[in-house]
C-alpha cells in the first residue's frame, strides 16, 4: 500500500462515506475492496469520495475494477464523487 494512502470512513444517516486520501496503488485497491466488503451488509449505498486521491496508479485502478462485478452481486450501490470518480466507475 502506498505510504500516504488512508481511507476515512464515516456514517451519515443510512449511508456510508469513504474518503480516499493519498496515492492509489494495487494494495490501496485491495484495502478499499476489503472496506467495502466489510460494510456492505450494513449499508446499501456507499459513497466513495476520490477528490483527495493524489496519484492514480493504473494497476491499482485495474485491481479495483476487476473486482467490481463481485461487488455488484452483493447489491451494493457505489457512488463515486470527486475529480477522479470517472476512473473508478468506468
């Protein structure tokens, strides 16, 4: 995981918000996926805020996207926000 990567998690009503901070590499992708899997039973909508991602490493984005189909089977609605949202959701 990138040394400067963190995920801040907070709840707002029935929704969960995850704010990504730092460089997003393959290990960061796995950490994000683990967080989503951890909380998916409790929340149907998870907001992932990408505005504080400093550097998107293509391998990390690829790792995340390759696992999106598995997450969709769990009936989770992921909402990406911020300037890097398109890279995560496309």
